[in-house]
C-alpha cells in the first residue's frame, strides 16, 4: 500500500551541488494518511499537517528562520490528490504482489536532558529500520495511557529504504514513576514496549547525621570536662 510513497522519495532525495548539505523533499500518500515535507540534513524545515489543515514551520528557534512562500500548503493538498490517483493505478498494476514489510528495531527511550525531580523534561522514543511508514507510538505513565504532551515527527527515510520516526513526551519527573513507549507496526505481531523508570539518586544523609551527632557529643564532653575542672579548683 505504501510502495508509491517510496517511489516518490527516491526521486526527490539528493545533495545540493553547491554545498555539503543534503536537501530532501518527502511527498507521499496512503489510503488513510499523507505526507509532504521539506528537510535539510535530517532536520524538518516545513511539513504539511493535513489533520489540522495547515503548514508547520519545523525550524528550531535558535537558527535563522527559513521562509516558505504562501501557497505551499495548498499545493501540498493538490499533490495529495494526484498521489492518491497514482496510488490507485499502482495498486491495480501490482495487485498480485504481496506487500513488503520490515519490522522496526527495538525502540530506544531516553530523557532529552539530565533528570531532576519536579523539573520539566522530555522523554524521547526513537524508532528506526521499519517499512512501510508510519509507525504508531503510544505512551503510558504508571500504566495509564497518556496523550497530553505527546508528539511525533513525520517519517524520515534512511539510506537503505527504511524509515525513522521520533516520538516525544513532555513530563515532570517524580521519583519512581514508570513510563513506557509502545510501538505498533504491520510487521510486528504485537506491541513492542520499552519501559523507563524515574530513578534519581538522592544525596545520602547518614554521614551528615553521624558527623552531627559526633560533634554534639564532643561538645558535651568538653563542657562536662570544663565543669568538673572548675569544680575541682574550687574545692582546693
């Protein structure tokens, strides 16, 4: 079903002639989904969010902005219509070919920043090596399904023809919380789940307590010795 998507990707992936940077244009479709994205060096610059009906600027705020002229989203919608028409033709011509699927490698889940309790952070679930695109990624916290604060990028092609997707979850770490990233794909027989637990090493209080007790006892001993010394001198 997704073979047309791969054909279009191979036609638009290339390296700029006047630089060392790799420019990419992804445009594809399926019965239920579509994709239109511009990228540079494995980073999204702009993509069409067909569910919200708008184009999204994907450049991070710390670099010079890349502007896209008006009409990009309208052209993306028109391209989807052409793509789906071609997909119907491709499906009819290859109706006897079994769909090719490649399962993703085991997903990796990790925090973006060093974990500090009660400090905002982001969990990342990295999924790669799958075909066709996309994968479905869901999150849980302590066994409860989580949707707020989740996001996922558009599928990005790897050089061998498979895809990579990254899902993110904004969260506030609390000691002992257990998070899971669950990946679903047609090549998998079930959900591939990876767990991550908030475990922040707390500073030990034992040495400090023992030092405090020892200092207190030492001061009491000095005070008692001074008291008896004074009393002994008074008795002479």
